[in-house]
C-alpha cells in the first residue's frame, strides 16, 4: 500500500484542522455555482460541453470511469483537489460551534484511490490504524467492522479527535476493487453534527459502486 494515500488522508485532516480545506471547499462551491449557470446558458444555446467533475450526471450522481455514487439533496460535488478522485460537500450547514464558524467549516466526503500492493485486508487495516495513530495520537477509534458494499469487500471505522478547540468526527471506509485497487471514502464532520448526518453517510456509502 502506497504511503502517498495515507499522507493525503492526513493532509486532508490537517487542512481541516487549519481551516484550509474549508476555504478550498467554499471557493469551489462558489465556482460550481458559477459553472452551473454557465452550463444552463450552454444548454439553452444547444451546447453539450459538460465536465463530470463539475456537474454530476443525473443531478445527484457523481460518476467517472472508475466508480459512481449518489449523494442526497443538500450535498454537492465540487472539483477535487489534486490526488483526490471526488469531493462531495454539504451546503448551508447550521454551524453553531464558534471555532468551526471561524474556519468556514463544511462537512465533506473525499474519495481517494490507492493500491493494496498485495497486502491482506487485515494488513491494510492495521497499516491505516497505525499511521493514523502516529499522526493523531489523541484519536479514538470505534465502530470498526468489515462489511460488503455492492458486492465489494469493505472495512469501516469511526475516528473522533479534538484539535484547535473543535471536536471532529470522521468515518473512514476502505473498499476493495479489482486486483490491488483500493478506494478510501473519508467522511469528515463535527462531532456535534454527526448524528444528523449518519443517514446521509449511509446512503452515500451504500450507493458507492466500483466499476
């Protein structure tokens, strides 16, 4: 399994702590809004130049050559940062945590690709946990389980930790594809918002289909 994926996941968490991810997501959300207006103008003129990463096919469906997923109303796809295959963000959140508000926090799902490089599933899981523990010693893992998602083997775990006065709650799911293909779904939100999003996270997870 490549170190790069773990570094990427940890960078996402670090950006969340620093507020960088949320600045990026807010910027991209505005970009999506502008692009949607442009797409509507293009359609009116008979055009058909659509970017799947900006405007998902079927409204609330993100799809590319490797996978597809459906996301609920209130969530939107934004152009993913380098190294990330897809990013889905929550819009118009009711953020009451003062520190999170300062960061312009937005809950999001990031989907990333890596190779298991022949490691067993147990070895992949142990690797993930070891690296995360090393980077975030205060993290608490819970709800760990193996499961099946659309006929693909998967592993899920939750992680909670406190940084910069903010309580974060992360759901990380590893989905095995063909051969050594490995997809990581990382749902990132505030602990105070967690219960309100469990249904949305479950729906998105169960809709994830590896092609």
